[in-house]
C-alpha cells in the first residue's frame, strides 16, 4: 500500500526495516493471529503502560499464561511511564532491537501509523473486532488497512451534584438533552443568590466537549477530499452543534473562557457548580484531593462535595474516548507470535478482567455486560456506546499543538468573533495545517 513517510529523522529511522509497508502493493499482507504458532525457545518483548501493572496485572499474567500454554513462547513485559514513553519509543524504533508489542494512547497512534512504524493486522483474527469502539479504532485505520488493536477505554460523562438536583426537584439524571437544559435552568434559578454559581462548569477551551456537541448534530471537524483535507466547522450541521455548546457555556457556566479542562475537577470541588462534563474518574478527583497538591505523597482529604456526586451518560452527546491501543512494530522479528499474544490479551476473557478493574472493554458488544457486572463503570460504559475520534490526518497533532480549536472557542465566547466567523477562521487554519507539505 502507499503509506506516507514522515520527515522527522527519528521517525524516518523506524522505516529502515519497513519495506513491505512502503511498497506499492495495495494488497500487502497483514500480520495474522490465526492458526497455531510454535514459539518454543522464543521470548516476546511487550511494552505496556504502568497502568496495567498497577490496576490489572492479573489480566496481563492470565493472558500471558494462556499464550505460553498455546505457543510455548515466553513473554517479557516491560512497564513504561507516560512521562517519557514516546521519547523512549522513538529511540528504540530507530534501532533494531524493538519490542514486539507496544501500547500507546489512542491519540498517540496516528503519528506512528502514518510513519510506517507498525505493521497492518487482520481485524477478523481478533475477538469482538466487529464492534470495536470507534473512539479507539479510528486511530488504527489508514487507507483501508488496520494497524493496531483497541485495548481499553475511558469515557466522558455528566458528573452532577445529587443534592442540588434534588433541591431543584430532580431525583435522577436527565435522560434527554432538553431535560438536561431544564435541570440547568432550575438549578441555576434555585442558586441565584450565589453570584459565583453556574449550573454547568464548562471551561472555554474545552475542545473535546465542544466538538462532542458538534458531533451531536452531525457536524465534523474536517474531512478528506481526495488528497486534501477540508475543514468542516463552518458547515451548517457543525455550526448548529457549536452554537448549542456556546449557548450552554454562556448561559450556565462561570468558568474562565480562556481556561482548559485540566483542573475542572478541583474547581468543581469548590462547590460553585452543579454539573460538569468529564472523564468518569474525575468524579473521584472532585470528591477527594491531595492535602498538599505539590507533594505526590500527600494524603487525600475529602472536599465539600464528597458523597454528593453521581454520574450518568451526557444525553444525546457522543463521547470522546480516552484509552489505549496495541500495535506490532513493523521491525518486530516475531510478528505472528506478537499477534497471538495481543489476541489473548484483548479477547473476551481479558476484557472481563479489565471490567473488574474499572476499565472499559474495547467493543460496544461488551458494554452492556460491563455495565451490569460493574456498576462503578456503568455510566461510562453506556456513554462509550456512541464515541468519536478526531480526523485521522497525518498532521492532526499540529492542529492540537497550534491550539486552533481552543483559540476559536475563546474568541467566540469572549465576543471577539461570531460563531460563524470563528468557525470560518478555524477551517482556514485547519486547511492550512493539515495540507501543509
């Protein structure tokens, strides 16, 4: 197949052994996980992030045992830190001694897919691949091939104050978007004596949220047209969703329009809002915080919202998923064995183990059972059924790095630009960035 080659020297070095994927064969073979592979005397090197070691090492060990029993191969799992894993990976891929399986965050994968660092896989070889979460799978797809396997996910949900909703006359989370607005109206009215209170905490540069609203009305950020990418934010469907988000933020939020969402749980914990849209784990972060934020060993202390929070899917709003995928480097000398290990580590047995550890499984077909088996993750499991992923463009990371969407949102919320003008400006910037040669 025809794969684009990144110009960066560190990435280019990873392509030295990737001749197969650099060919013009549109039907280049994929790495197969079907059939029995004899791995006697061989050892796989697997790179997983430290989350697996601390939260579900038993799942890793079980999949590895099943793999070893079936193939005779051993597995050396090396746990990586998020702080330096990409730097370490770039340096390793430039050499010849590469890991056979690598975990990356879903938004980190496209760069390596476009560079040719990972070999293509056959999705049909993997259990539940017919319903892999789009928010994970989107990072794996390029020109008709798939280059990674979805691993686990986390979803954004509506986190709310049960006491304030009850005070306003609501005993359950809203089930529709109109009901969500009704809740916001009544809660804000009930708390009108507090000038610092806003029913919904929505930071102005929270682009994951704003683009979820855009997706809810059928809008897009950008789409590919031949060899070019074309920004879509100024199209009617996108404008509709963007306007809905702007209306929400202006009417119900007291959050800073120039601030992102990184500290929203801590801010929400101060008690000046009734609802916020965040990762499911942010509920815990809002209820308990470190006594000394600058001390990593500081004990957790309860906040004023401890015991007053619940979560539910944000009604009618698709979720941008966080999470990880697994890839097999093109330069691996054990591709078939690597595929067998990934197959075991992502099958239904392993997914059930992840659910017990409070992670979301990799496929929509597993989400209902996950919600039933673990009530702690039920809201996120339901939210993950409808997920999205940013444009799978080679230079999308440059759009994020350039803060194009964040700037657009702040300009709109501060009145510097209208919704239409802001969207048109963002489209122009996206076009220039994604199509830069």
